[in-house]
C-alpha cells in the first residue's frame, strides 16, 4: 500500500440522538464536536440518527411514523 494516502483510524464516540446510547470505537470519520468519555479523555463526537439501540429491527419495537401512505395524502390534498 502507498504511504500517506490512507485515512488515519482514531478513537471516536458515536452517539445515537434518538436514544441514550453511545459507543467508543475506531473510525476514520471526522468531527469538530468532542465529548468527554467515561475514562476521562476527550474524543471526537459523531452524532447519528439511528443505531442498533433505536432501530426497530434490533429493538423489536415498531414505530409508526406515517399513518397514511403517500398516495393517500396526495389524493386527500389534491384529489377528490
């Protein structure tokens, strides 16, 4: 492999915004936000909308976000 062209892996914290879940792992993702972790060190913070702690497939809980379909909403808005 060529030297200097590959991103550097570093420790980052991924935080799920929809649940109280955070995990410290290694990634090449970049962030300007930081967070103080349980070990007292400060790490870059990557905010995610969905993780295994909030995804319906992993939790077994199904959230209904849209009660009507897109076609029904279109018909209601513009149709008869």
